[in-house]
C-alpha cells in the first residue's frame, strides 16, 4: 500500500500534468500560424460547439483524435479561449454524457494527451502506471461520488 505522502505526490503530479496540458494548448497559439477563410458557412468554432454540445454524439477514438487536432487549430487561431478548450477536451472524453469522467474516461483523456505530445517530458507509460495516476487523480473528486466533474477539475486547475 502506498504511503499518504506517495499518494499526495501522485495527485500533485497528475494536477501538474493536467495544467501542463492546458499550457500546451495555450502554447499552440504561438506555434501554429493557421490561416482560415472567411466564408458564409459557420466558423469552425461554431461547428465544433454544435457537434460537442449535442447529446446524441457517438464518440470513438479516431473522431476524438481528429477533433483534438481541430481544437488546437481553433485555439491557435484565437477562435476559442483556454477555458473553452479545457471544457471541450473534458467533454470529448465524457463518453456516457453524464457530465463527469469516470476512471476509464479519465484514463482515455490522459492517454490522448500523451499520444498527441501535449505533455512534454512525459513519455509512454505502462497501463499499471496510468491506472495509478488515474487512481491518484480521484483525490480531485471532492464530493466522493466516484467521478471527476468539470467544476472539480476546474477548481484544481485554477489553483495552479
């Protein structure tokens, strides 16, 4: 069994990990010079919001990967704020539409962050390591309901 200090270190590492993800999204604004056209069809941000605000969205890994790239492009063009990016990243991984992330959804979000290089210095991790990080992340679950809600995550990110 891990000591409380070790668990606290894991939680801090995970919170820092999520803060890094948000920072990386912000850094993409400077890294990408994204040209976009001005046409009569809705902007990418409007289309993205409509797609992910829908309650009947079917999510799969390939669509999430494509939409994650779209999120980065929209942030780099200034179409979305950091807070919107964080919200939609959270929403993209809420597979059952209950407005909360369970362990599997949180694991998926972390893995996508690593896979797409949004966590510099964090290499691939074993499944056991990822599970330990997810377990530690549930210290963010302040109401102890077994889920991490967006408000619980947001409070933690604002503290960093």
